[in-house]
C-alpha cells in the first residue's frame, strides 16, 4: 500500500456603498490608512476564542485558545486542537493540548505540550532559564533531554497572533522573533508583516502574513485582536472564528470524504500499469515555483522554466558522496541504538556481515511483520509497538534499525506513482550507504532499489524538515515523458 504522508465577503450593495464613499474622498467605515492598534496582555479584550477548521472545503475539526493571568503575575496560554479526516479508508484522529506560561511581555517561561496522532503519543515539557531552553521529550522511544542555546527572547509557538498585538498593528509593520515548536523540537524564526487593513467577513481586519520555516499562513485579525479568518497550504486549509457551540460541530460533522487523498494526488494523463518494475523514468513536474529539486545519483533534474523541472530517475545510477554524521544520528524520531532495536537487529542479522545483505534482512522483516496502514507515528518505536504504520513510520523504523547496525541511512520524502489512483502520491522512503554508494530502500513496498517512479523532493526526518512540502501540495502536476521497464 502506498500512503500519502501524510476572504473577502461583501454583498453588491456594500461594494457599491464603498465605491461611493471612496469617490467622495473618505474611507470605508472602520478603516483608516493611518490606523494603529496596540494592546498589552493585561488589556486584551478577550480571554478565549474558538475556531472551526476546513480542509479543501471539508470540515475537519476545531480549536480553542485561552489566556488567563496567574497568581504570580504571569499568564497561562492554553490551546486545544481536535481534528479528524479519512485517508486511504482509515479514520485519522488528532488531539493536541498545549500550555505555555509567559511573562507580561509574552516571553516564554515554561511549557507542557501533549500530542496524540491516531494511537501515537508525544509529551514535551520544559522551561527557559538564562540563555537556554531545557526540554524533556517523552514518546514510545523513551525519555530524551534537550538543551538549546538562546541568543534572543523566545516566545510560544502557539501565540504567533498575540505578538503583533503587543508590538503594535500598523500597515506595513514587520516583526521578527523566535519561537519553540515543541512537536518538532526546533527553534524557528518567525517573519510577519501587516499587509493590509481591509474588510473580511464584513468586519474591519488587519491582514498578517506569517512565514515560519517556509510554512506560510495568512491571518485576519479584528480590532479586538480576534482571528476572524486564517489560511494555510495555499488557501486549502481555512480557519474561521466561531461560537463555541458551533465550533464543536466541525468535528461532529467532519467529512468522510478522502479529503487528503484528493488534495495530495498529483495526477498525470499517462497511466503506468507496472510501475514497480520501472528502472528508468523521465518526468516533467510543473507547479514548483522557486522550489529546488535535488539532483544526485539516481535522480538528475534540470529546471525548464520558473515553474517546472524535467527529471530523469534511474535505478542503475548511484551516488558515491560520502555520508555525513547525521546519517547515523539518534533522535526521538529515530532512536538509534535503542535496546529493543539492538536486540532485534542482532537477531535478524546474526552471521550476516555485509551491509547489502543486512539491508535486505531488515527490509524483509519489516515488509513481513509490519502492516501497511495509514496510521501516523511520532517515532520508530510507535511503529514497532503497534506492528503497523504508513510509509513514513515504516521508513523511520527501517532507518533506526539500519543506523543501529552502523549503516548510514537518510530519510527521503517525495512522490511515488500509485497505479490504483492513476497518479503520484506523497511518499517516504530511505537511502542507505553500503560503504561505497547510496542505495534507495522502500520498506513498505519491500524494494531494494526502489523503482524509478520514486521522485525525491527533500531529505529529512523531522517535522520541521517536511515544511517546504506544504508549499507544493495541491500545486503540482506531472507529465511522464519516457519510461524503461526492467
């Protein structure tokens, strides 16, 4: 199985009225080009708001945001997000709870975040002391400690729309600051700009563009600081300010349509009937914008224009670039050297000394013992514990096992042709180093090397590494120019 890993509202009379006002030399009611708005946490006109979420026009869940003062003079920011949707016949559930304690300037003091994806759990808690952040990360991989040096004040990831309110909302204002994303265990720089002061859903709003690690969102804040509307993923994800009782219905009446599959499928007019046997493929990808395609070893790409690449993928070509230390690294997602992995890999590779044969043994075991299901995972151990996982989770498990054996391995994220859907789906696989060259390895398909329909987009195993893909989803089209079967 291949898994995909994985507004301006105004009636005609209102428009006509605005036009008449503008012709008369005045501004629409509630909008002033020289307007400026600023609050403190103590003067915020709200303590709670609720939002409903849609994905590709289908309801998928809701969110709740609260901010309350504490007895010590600080503030507690709490958020809850619940979402569910259907993917490849599986109902997927997400539940996130975050608690951030901040001072009067919104600077992060301590935090506790809990994440649940399907049956996988992640708990991250920590605090800021001096010029360092200290976190404890608990998952199926065990307990990991993290310390990150700070060179600037740190703010909560969940309070990005509060920062402009405190810094001052003004047309063309720019903001730069740092946040800690607990789910990815990364510090990011936030870049924000107030790009317009306009009506949204018949309410005067400030339009704010936010960029975090290539993840771009647009938000419209009312004069009361409330997010009237939000957009992400090229407008395919929408959030709306709602009454609490109505927001919960966005989960109760969530769509049962294959929303993510319909959105992520990269269609092509050419159908491949035996794609797993292809040794060479030439494909043109359009809709890439300024995204840069990887060119190395089995994949050679050339930019055709500002929006497209032509790539040749061949299973016969290999990269001989020596691996970096990262290809053997351990982290909460890929816990290299975990005791259970040590025991399992030793058992599977007993009397096998050659890396290529060890790789084969690992892939054979995963392909036989781990069920392919559209179930998300935070770590390799989630997949091992549950005995199931989608392409990304199975690749995490394979990578952790290979690195435990001392085989340098990196995680690849891209596209693969899915004949049952007549196009390419987002997919994850691996590349392993045998001492002289890199070999593509697809655990969920049981392939070494992976067939030539595997199109590499990025390398990375952390949630933050996947962010650039959000700019591509829903934008790509593909044309297969040539194929060569095995």
